C-alpha cells in the first residue's frame, strides 16, 4: 500500500512527496495543509483566503446529483483466459462474461470490472507491469469441467485454504469415485458463502465423517436440508396394484440359526 501511495503521489503532487503510511493519513495531511493555507493572504488582497471564500460561496453551483468517481475509465474485453487488460496488467473476470465487452474503472487502490451497470469483479490494483491478477472463484466453473488441472492451474497457486480443506480433499479423492470433482464442488460454495462459514462447515463434516458436497452444504446457513420426500403416483397408476406385506420380526430369527455343516 505504501508503495502505491508514493507512486500515486509522484504523479499528482509536487516534490517533496508526503511521507504517509496509508490514504487515511494522506487525506488528514492534505486537509491540515488546506486549513493552514486558508489563513494565507494573497498579494493583491488585504484579507485572508478564508474571508474571500465566504464571499465566493454564494456563487457556487450545487453539487452534482451523482458523486464524481475518482477513477480512470476505459473499455475492455474479456478474452479466452477470462482476463481483461488495464494499465499493462491483466485482471480476471467471471466465466459467464467471456468474450464480452466490459468497462474497467481504475481507482488508486482497486480495479472494478463492470458490465452495463453491474460490477462483476473487484481486484486490488497492481502498480507493477505485465502482471496477471486472478480471482480463483472465477475459474471454478471451468475447473469443474477439467478437475485434474487443479494442481497445475495458475489461478489457484495463491489460494490459501485452512488445513481442513487438505484433509477433506484427501478423503474425498481416496473414498469417492469422483473425489476431485466433488472437492471442486465444495470450493464452489465459496461463490455463495464466505470462507469462514465454509471452513466451519467442513470441520463439522469431517467430525461426522461426511464427505459429500450436499452433506457439507447442510452445515451452512440457509443450506438445503435433506427432507423426506413423498413419492407421487401421478403417471404411475400401475404401482397402485403393488402390495407390500408387513414386516414380521419372526422372519429375522432364521438369521440366528447356525448354518448346516458348521459345528
């Protein structure tokens, strides 16, 4: 953050550059300088700037209805790798927006990618050059189609997950037929729930030896609960003729009898 402030300051302020730690401290520093400058007298005036400002305020125009966005706006397009070019860097966008025209808004601290009036992606702005900034969630739908690419996909190199996810992945890949694909389905829950809630759900599922994505979703807020459903006979009238006899506990006594030939 400090490096970005210095670069931003060099582009917009005269030397010397203000020495600050973050934007809040920079704003406080500039505000103090402006208040101090209000007491200064101009050469052709005999009153300080504070008194002159009070007179000029009667001629001020009203503020615009829509606040001014302090950003650089430029058009862009999402390419086949789900990336949008802005200021010599590439930022990722959701898969459903591939090959579509978008609008990129570059602020001092973040980059917003918009489609029409909707913000589809937000990234921390990178002040370096020729870098690729990924949001792993944008690539999960594509990864679900090619689950074996998970260990090699660049967007997931910087994805730091709690240790319980490694345990879950190991169990799912060893015990389930499509373990890797099911693990990616668990990661896709991050599209709806924050990491903290999903981590709690995964830890609870591991304690109960539950590894299915549907089971883990039960432990999330507003998760789909398993309910006993009613089998409808609409369109299956022939099933009405099926008779199921009542269970008798006496039938299970045969299981207690020793098999013939066994001493």
